[in-house]
C-alpha cells in the first residue's frame, strides 16, 4: 500500500510574515512583509504549496520621497516600511496587483506587473493609510479593500485603483476579543468574508450575505490559540485562505518563531454545512506537523551556491542600497564602501538573506585585496541585537585581522537608535588576500542549550574552519518583528575608496 505524500510545517521555515497566497491557473504566489528591507514585498512561487522559490519583489525600491529608507544623513527606517499588504491577480486586465500602506509615510501605494516575476512598476498612490489591507476583485470585477485595527472598514476604489469612491466602518471587534486586524477579503459563492487575526494567537472570520459593506453580524473562530507545530513557537494566525485547482481549501498562517522570525504554516480547511471554514487539526487539537500534500510533488530548482553572477531574488538590502556601490558578475559580488561609520546599523549596502530553519551555515569567500585602511567587511547575524565576524584592515598599520564582535544593539524605546556598536570578543591575524567566513545559526524556538544560538568561524583554505569568539545567544523578543538574517557587509571607518569581492555565498 502506497504511503500518502505529506508536507511538513513550517512549510517555509524562514522569516515570511503576514503572508497572502493566491492561485493563478496551476501556480501559487505568495507575498510577505519586509519592513525596512529593500526591494520589498517578495514574491514566491510554488506548484505544490510545499516547495517555494523566490521569483521577485512587488516593490522594487522603497523610494517614497524621504531619505530615511536609504540610511542617508544619519536617518533610518527600522521597523517602518512594508507591513501587511495584499497581492491579487485581476483577470480583466491580466495584471498582478500589490497594494500596501507604507508605515513611516502613511500613504498607500499600488504596484502592477504583467507577470508575478515582474517587472513591477508603481501604478498609483492614495493619500490614505489602509492599515493591514486586503484587496478583493469581486465577481463583478469591482474593487474593494478591507482594512483597520479593531474597527474594521471596507472601501471601494475606482476601477483603475487610483482613488477611493467610498468607505464605511463595517465591524467592531467584540470586547472579549479586544483586537482584530490583518484583513483578508473574499467573495465565495456570493457571500463576503473578512478573515481577521487577533495578534498574536488566533484567527476569526466574519461574513455578510448582504454585500461587501455588510452587515457583518456573525463571527466565528477559525484557529483559536491552536498549539504550533514546532516546540516553543506562537500559535498560528494571520495569513489567509486559498483554494487549489482540485477544489481543496487550505489556510496559510504564520507562527511567531523567534529568533528566526515569523514562518508560514499550512493546514487543510473544510466547510461546515452552514458555510463556515473549519480548520483540520491533529487528534490532540494542535496544528499538525505534517498533513497530506494536496497536489503532486513539484520541486523547484534551488539557487545555492550563489556565485553572484546576478543578484537572485532571495536577497534583500538593509534599507535601499546605493547602486553605485555594488556590482555582480564573473568576479562575484563587488561591495564598494559607501558609508564612513563605526555603526553597522548605519552602514549602507548591507545585503541580507533569510535564515532557513531549523539551523544553517552561511559561508562567504572573501577577496580583500582592495580594502583600504579602516575598512571592515564580513558576515553578521543582523537584528536589533547583532554580532558578526569580519576582516578589519587596521587604520594605522594596514595589517589585516579577523574579528568577532558582539553586543551591537538598537533600541525600540529610542525609535531604534543605536544603543551600542558592539565590542571585540576575539581576533586572529590574517595574512593573504583570501579568507572564508562562516556564521552558524540555530533558530529553533525550543528550550534547549543549543537552540537559538549563533557561532562564527574562519578558514584560510575553505576547508578547515576554526571557531572565533564565543557562542551568541540570539534574541527571541518580538518588537523588532523581523527575525535574524545573515548579512554581508563592507563599510569604511576612515575614508571611502575600498572594496571587497564576495566570490560566493553557500548555505549548508
């Protein structure tokens, strides 16, 4: 007897929050929040809901008219930028649409593309913040938005998504639930459904048979504080519903799984006889670690290892990069210094990569021949509490050393200003122009000695690695929202003019 194929939760053990998944013919596309990272709003593609590939970004640059999204003039936008947004496909125009309110600007932007991969271009901006917006093209091709926190509203836009026609408050969160947000909007068999989350642990749904503006006079839980599929993680919530081409329904949520971030989890949905979605749980009532795969297995080509002949969509920058400061090609990723600073959080052109769980090694091969005195280039575990391994070219002597730094931090209480630029934990001398640097991260949420830690290593030949410095315990606090990322950086502390070549980046 054949064993049924299954998928394992988290279905993507990476930092992808506030997800929405749509299906266009036999392909599925996902969007997620990216806050201050650029380009923003990644687009992922799958054919079986278990194997996913990064194919582009809906927001090519956080170019919203203010410099703080680019780390210019000592400004910064940590935790601002792209929060929960919405991705949809419109049959009548054969275009993909992304819409979201940019936090820190409080304006809503619409981007469109002829294909999910792009190219994505800015279509319009609306001088209103549709908080945690969900976009709906209904069966008549009218355009509606659901949005808000606690008090949920619905707006109708004109057909071209350039202005609001009307807006109406449609639902007030009951006192016993306290807060609902993260709207997703559906029309199913003539009934309108608002899919809403109570952060950080539950999902509710309200519905209207009287049209998109309600009344929404009934509410039911879909997932009420359900136990997560991995130890120590938060309850699945937010996200949205999706339907396969075979007619099966599923719910893609996320779990708070710090230090790695918020990771998507998937579970089947059935419908009650009176038209409400019902979550399929494990026998003990938890969100199961494994479920039957709803579609035939369809693996996608991995990109690893990365030799940087081009910049794969899996990568993002910490804030907008300076395009004159980097290039890709046969020589790898060239990072020229574009910041003179002693603060990694203020250094421009830091390239970041999500950390796949449960644990991973990231290794870069670094050519440092063209560094200048005072330059610092390396590999970081980047978040509001950070650490790194780097090559420092001494400002006075020009000698090269490998450093392990820890204790870098930025403060929520001070609008994410830098608390500490860190301190040296250990160092070793470096001779020659080539070095391999490695960061190991365990992002498990379980309570164990080896869970939620990072270590740093170096090698002079790419084969034998030695640990440098101490083991770092990773922060599991939530207010920064984003999880830890591997970060490749090069910045000057004295003067510009230096560069490094990142010959490869390898996950293992």
